[in-house]
């Protein structure tokens, strides 16, 4: 009897060990696993994986290892280590914030953005970063649609090559082959490739030796009938327009963003790979050439189309970031959702990469909506998080000088305490830390927590209004629409205030100073 029990136990343990070893190999081949779980590398348990082209290395890269810059719900050992290097940007000392600033919004900090909206410049672009609260284009899809209806423009903006959750986003339809290597900030960057504007990069999982050439690409012309000598690719992505939003019913103009391998060493113009762009009835075979800087941008011959398929023939160390679909005028809003991130992961985007994306995308506003991933009911002192958020704000202020930053405060979240649902005790402390960080950096602040109704609001949103999910944390699509309307009113107020101020100054008068705003002193 004991011997039989021993054999059973041994069999169970052997099966578990075999599954643990085989899982990283099974993971990329089973799409539903990729949507629900994460992978890891058994070899990483024993030593650091070196960057190579093997599939095992690709699996290792998707491991969920916390970045030291993304401390989650626990404070880092030293807040000083979070600040980016280089010339510092002035930040007010902690003592500058007082009770008189509790209603601070810093709306004057957005005057440049409001001016662009009021005067309807050629293109007004917003980079909207957030955690799972905006995943699937929640909040931002309605905000984008509303702003485009008022100020012009069309297109869903920058779209990462692969979605974090398949078939969830409504503003654009995406699909892809299941053999891509995916890196998202907050994990260990085993391949050490440069992180893109969305905190991600994607590349081929398996190795393919592409012979780079600096010779002119004579096989490709502007016509769809040109045939290029390329291999048939097994790496593909495709995008479909959405009928649900006026500005998302077609792709006005499309650009592809990628980065040459750091060790490529080719001259500008050298061909590093190829992409087949298939839209409607046309097919274009295009070279992916090395640019003069870290980032390369390829204008795709796909304008005013509703479907686009991209097939890649690339080496496994060429990072592809995504496509931008936009008009040259009006409002373009890019959704950059980073699930499970406190916002500190954005520090992993190199300032030089931000600057080069800015040369192509020309942002007028950066919005930051984080906070849910630093919740810890046992903590009351969130000064470490305040310092962390200041580092993130300064990171963008330094890399994108003159571009205003808007901090969107954490929404309400409820949890069960002593058998009763109530607002998580962390929420007011996180909200206060975000308010202080925005004030000290001269950034604007919008309180989503107060707009929802303050303490206990999430309970009402879930149980009465049916605007949030049963986790008492995340909005559903209807709730996200309501939240976006709060932001829309905030923007509308700012535009109206800018117009009023411009008219007043034109008459030679001046508006009274807002003493609660450091920018107006």
C-alpha cells in the first residue's frame, strides 16, 4: 500500500515537473493561454538568459518578473534611485503644498493644449497612458470620438502591433499570428531591444537570417504590381476598421514604426527586412530600411482603407512597435495601456526614443492615469509613490519640452472590510499623492475619484448604476463612457477659459490671479 502511494506521488510530481518544463514551449502555440496567463523560462531559474534567436529565449522574454522601477504595492527601498539622470527640472518642495491647494487643477498648465484645440491647428495629438483602467481603449475611445466630432480629425492613432487582450478593443479590430515575441515594460528585457512609445516592442520569435544590403531596392516601385524577391512570411498582423465610431470607420493614413537592431551597423538605407502591405485589392512589397536614428518610420501605401494586413520577413532582433492611423488635421488620441503597471515602467522608455517619436507624432499633451497597482490597505504613507510619479512626470517634461502633462487621478475602488463593501483605504492616500505630485511639477490634475462621487462611489456604480464590473475596480464599457464625459467637460472648460482669457487680453484687460495655482503666482 505504501509502495503504491509512493509511486502515485512520484508520478504526480514527475507530471508536474514535465509540465513546468514544457509550458514555455506550449505557451506560444496555444492562443487562449496567451490571453489568460504569462510564460516564463525554466533556464532563468538558474542563470540570466542571454539574448539569442532561439524560441526558448523568446519564451523567457515574456516572463513576469517585476522591474525595479515598478514597485507595485510596496514602496521601493530608495525613492532617489527612481529619478532619471540628466539635467533636473525644477520641482516644488513638499512644503509648498498646503491645505489651500486641495482643489488644485492646474488648468493653466494646459493653456498650450487648449490653444491648439481652440485654434484647430493642423493636428492636435494626445498620448494617453494608463493601467488596465484604459485597456481595450476604454475611456479613450469615447473621448477620442467626442473630441474628433468637435475639433475634427479621424483615425484611432497609434496602435501597438499586437493587443494585450485579443478581440476586446472595439475601436479597431486586430488579429495576428501567434508566434510573435512580445515585450511589455515591467518584465525583464532579455533581448535588450529599445522600448517604444507604448512601452512595448514586438519581433519575430524564431531566427531568420536576412542578408542586409545597402544596395538600392530596385525591385520595389510605387505600383501594387511590383514583385519583390522576398520569402513568404509566417509573421502577420491585420487591422480592421470599426463601424462604431465616426472617426474609426476607415484608416486615413498609416505609418509603420520599427527600430533597426542595435548591433546592425548598417548605413542609412540598408535593407533590414521586408513587409507586405495588403489592403483591399492591393498588395505592396516594401523594404524595412535602416534610418539615420534609433527609430524608423515607413509610410504605408494604405490610405482611406478599412482593412490592412501586414506580413513580415524580418530578423528576430528587429523591433517593431506598431502603426499609426490618423489624419493630418484634427484630434488624434493614442491609447497606451500598461496592465499591472504603476506608471514607473514608463521610465524604461529611453528619452532619446521619446524624442524621436515626438519628431514623427508631435504630441500636444501627455496624460497619465495610474494608481490602481500601488494599492496596499496596510500603507498610509505614500510619499514614495509621490516621488515615483514626480520622476515619471519629469521624464516626459525633459524628453518632450513644452508638452504639458495631465495627471488623471485614481478612480474609486471598493473592497470588503469586516464583511462590508467600502472604499479601499489606500485610495484617498494615493489620490492625495497624485495631487501633490502634479502640483509640485506644475502639471495639471483631474480628479476622477471626485468626479465619480468620492468615497463609496464605486459601490453605487456597480450595484445601482451598473457602470462597473463586479471586481469593484474596473469600469465596463458604459462606465468608461461616463468617465470619458467627465474628462470631456474638463477639456471643454479649459478651452472656454482659454477663449475667454484671449478675448480679455485682446481688450487689454487681465484676469484675476488664481492663488492656488503655482503657475499663476
